[in-house]
């Protein structure tokens, strides 16, 4: 992640956004795409496995998988605000002792982070300019399961992404959103020796 994007992410994903996301989780549970990712992982069984959750936000996947038998979690996030809110929620859910938090850009920390049975990136790839590095390094840390959610690369999504980035530019934010090629993402994953066993597509 380029320095400007990292700084923009810290600014964009602030405490206000994190608290809003936590409230949404507490009131409604995991969102639609997160539930789809959970469905795919739980289909294989997660009891006793370790989790590396990259860009996990307030910890939705972490808590849901811990409830279903995951033994421990390493959470890596570039937003200090999200990590702070996630830390409080972990205490509230009684999972604090089973979650290790790391703050920073995963692509620059990957070699310092142990491999895990499960690696997840739930709507994270779209926040990285250097998709190739993120996907390759994260996929290489997965011992058993690798779960990702990312935007469909069709015309409407590309238009929406450009409009969102135009708004961000006008408002002075350094943060940008990326609509990477699905074919390129999947090729990198396959090159790391992983095979697709579960997929679900929504329009966006």
C-alpha cells in the first residue's frame, strides 16, 4: 500500500465509521457478503483452526468464527481506530485473550506474521492499490482455507468506483477505492496452490 493510501485509510476509516460499523453488527449481525463468506468457511469446518483476518474491521468474522470453534485469531488492520473499537468489542464478547492485534500494512508485515489455517480478507482487496502483493502474500499464509470478498469487475461497478474516487478527491481525502480484475485475483490465488471449492456471486 502506497504511503498516501495508507494515510488516507487511517483518515477515512476513523472512529466514527468504526463505531457505526460496530452498531450495525450488534443490531443486525454480519452483513450479506460476510455471511456468504462464513457459509463457505463453515461448510469445511473450522473447529480447532487458527485464523488470520486481514483488514477485519470491528472483528465481525473473528467473533463469528470463534463462536464456531476457531481456536485463536491474528487480526491485522491498517486502521488504528478500527483496532481500538475491535479491542473493546473483543472484551465485551469474551474473546480478548484469543485475539492478537497487529497494526499496519499487511504487505509490509507478512514475513513477521505466522501462517494460519484460515486467512480471510472481507472487502479488503478493493482498499489496496497493490492488489498483486496483497493477494500473493496473504494467500501464501493460508495453510488450509483462504476466503475473500471483492467487487465484481463489471462496467457499473467501475463507474461507481470512479464516482466514489471523484468525491474523495474533491473532499481532499487521500483514500481511494480500487476495482481490480477478478481474473487477475483468481490467477494469483491459483498460482499459490489453492483451488476454489466455494463461490457465490452477487451483482455488486
